[in-house]
């Protein structure tokens, strides 16, 4: 199954980041803060949204930083993705 976002929506997959304290202790998943870096896996076509022309500025494969609690989490074929609006993406990372 594939996800095809509509309008100005983007599908992203969170990038895992190991979190280690200054003393070298690796924190378990429950103790870690939600990561904000993700990879774009699908991009909607853009177009007119709420009366404004939206041009998609991200493309598949881009690494992005997103708002901390943005989007809707979905699970497809055992993988977790987040669907959010392009405006919830704060920056692209090179």
C-alpha cells in the first residue's frame, strides 16, 4: 500500500536518533524526547488551498525539521509515518 497525500500535505518518516547523556548513558525510547528530524517520503501536488496558491518546496528524499507536535501519525504496512501540512515544516537540512 502507498500513501499519496492531497493538496499541501507531506508524508514524512521520522529519523531515529540515539540519545546519550553527557556521561554516556543511552536513554531508552520512552525517556527520549520526540525527534524533530524526518525524511520526506511523499509530497502532495500543492495547488489552491484556502484561497492561496501553494507551491510545494519539498521533494521526496529531503531531510526536514518539523514542528514538534505537528501532523497525524499513521501506520501503514507496519511502518509509522506522519502526514502534515507543508507549513508545519520549519526547514530543510542539507
